[in-house]
C-alpha cells in the first residue's frame, strides 16, 4: 500500500505533513520497535511510562519508511504530525487490513463485569453451531482455535485487533468475538471497528483511577454503541437500558417486564443455573453449568443476541448446555472434596462483582462462608473499603490479604481495605497471600465454603515492575490441600 493512500485516510487528524509526495510502498504497520522491518510505517505514542518519539532515530535505522507522530521530530525523514496518534492508528489499521470486520460476524461485549464469561460463551455457542472464528479476551486470545495465548491487555491495540481480524478472514473464519474494555474505548483501540452486536452487561464502580469520574466511565462504555454497523444491534441488560439513549436498535434482556428476553424464574445449585426464558419465540427451559443469577443473565445475553441475528433459539439453548465455564470464574477446586469443603476461585475484584459472587455462594453453601480477598495497587482506591464492607456482609469470616500491589505499599493497601470492615465483623488481616489461603482452609470445617477472590486465572502476583512472582490461586490451593491430605493419611 502506498503512503499517499494512508495519508489521505487520516486527513482529519493531520496537523503537518513532511512528505514530498514520492511513492513509498508500505509493507507493514506497527507501533512496536521490536517489530519494525524495512518498508514499515511506524506509529509513535506517548504513554504513561515511555514515549516512542524518543527512539525515532532508532526506528529509522531499522528500516522504517514513514513515521506517524504527535509532535515534530528532530530528524529529516518522511513523517506526518497528527493530533491523536491512537486515532490515526485505528484509521490506518482498518485501511491497511481492508476493513475485515465487514466480512465477519463481529461481536463486542463491554461492561464492568461479565465480559469474559459472555465472550467465551458466545465463542463456544457459535463454534458449536458450526461457525469457525476467533476471540479476544482477558484470559486468552483464540485465533481460529489454532493459536491460544495470553495477552496483558483485555483488548489489544488497533493494529493487533485488525490484524487478527484479517487473519481470521484470510483463513475462512466467520465470526470474531471480543471483550471491549473501557480503556480500549477511551484509547481509540476499537474506533475503526464496526460491530454487528454491541452488548452491555452492566456498569458499576471500577477503574476510576483512569476515568476520574463515574459519569466519564459510563460515557466511555456507552461509546461502543456508536461503533455499530448500519444494521447492528445494541443488546443491553434491563438494569442499565435506561442510560442507553443512542439512536440504535436496542434489545433488552433480564428479569423486568420490559425485557424482550425475560428470565421468569431461576434455580441455582453447585452444578449450575436453571432458568425459564420468555421471548417472542415462547417460553424455554435453559441451563448453564455455572451457578449464579448473573450467569443466567450472561446466557440470556447470548441467546438474545444470536436470536436477533437469525439463529434458532432451541439450537442456541442446547449449545449453552455443553459450556464448561471459564477458568477463574466461580471455579470449584475439586480437590476440596478431599477435606470435605467447597473451595471456589473467582476473579471478583470490585464491590459489585464480589457481591454477585457471594450472593451466589450464600445460595449454595451448606455451612459457613470464609472469604479471602484483597485490592490491587495502582487502581481505584475509593472502592477498597467498599469491597471490605461487601465481603463482611456476606461472609462469616473475612480474610484481607495482598492482591497485586503494583508498586504501592502493600501495608497501606491493606489498611485502606480494612477501613471498610463493619464494627463487630469477624476478620483477619494476613499480608502473605499463601498464608491467608492456608488460614482459610484451616478455619474451614466440613460443609463450609472458602472463596478466594480477586485474581481468578492470573498466574503471577505483581508487586512492582521489577518484582513479579509465579502465583496462581488454584494451584496454590491444590498444593496446600494435597499436602494436608498426605499428612492426614499418614496419621491414619
């Protein structure tokens, strides 16, 4: 592709052009210095920790043919200065990769909680119904089932998204499902993507360290509906449909009478959630192999979306039955049976997510609930005491411990969480996470349930940029249980 064609596409954000008009052929596009090859167009960004404008000379030496920058650079080299390099990246990526979303059933899910389960469920159902496709999400990226890998970002940058879409199209994929984080919406990562389905699960307090105010957070989330295709559909939970005032086709799901897809009743046990769903297609019995009314909502979101796209409702419901859940989302640790207790690992790390998890636990636990939790560093500090209040309200014993401090003082984080503990609530503060988990398992009697919340599938505990240690809650729990089980056997 020629540079002049790319430049024309970003005219709306161009401030200054240093280019003599000669035909420069672009053979690739990137914003990562390690990926630069001869003939590449490189996009400079100023981030919170690093400004790639500072290595422009190095990028040129690697063979880049053209630069996109946000401020003038001190090298004599073809480049364009733009007002927003991230918006420029989104526009250029879509053009370079040929708007691949137009050749795919493209589904985007946003919301404070539920994105991961919904994305995996969409992907599972579509594959079960015969559609080959890809998924981008928090736990891993799945490109046509051939490449599964973890990524640090729930939603990657625009280049990665559009490249993955093009890859999916080129290899005869039919659908593309992705979690769409508020960060990605704010940072223009999906600005040039167009969705057939844009889904909103919920909006509750989170990420206020980044968005500053809750109103700004809401506004950012709702921007996903500006990115619908001409005949795209907004699928929205009944609890939040009143805030979606955009002129789009809106389908509502939930438990209220105004829901187009309405959950009439639900029964929850350790093995999953059974519910009755009413829609224009009649009443149907549905089930999903994960406990929790919020998972009935996740299943209904998928049913509503795919029905509106023309899929058969009974086929969708049948496909959902074989969904095995998502790692780290109300995940039972089977080894708990060795000691007669239920142990659950869950990703819940906001007040709302913790409440949903613990309400579910209350419905299915036969004994006490003992909860291990903490708050991450470099994140919304205001939610820390709120998390403690919620956990103590639903738990018989609460254990506050370290999550991912990310450079903050762990003791200070624990202190801020502890402020939310209601007077008289039984709780412990144990900074070492492994010790906290061991204590919870020691305190538990047969029939009790231990919830280890906050980190879910994550494999490392991040103390700082320089210190990241292997730590996966499920594996730590299994090792503790097996060690205790072996001890018990020797005693017998």
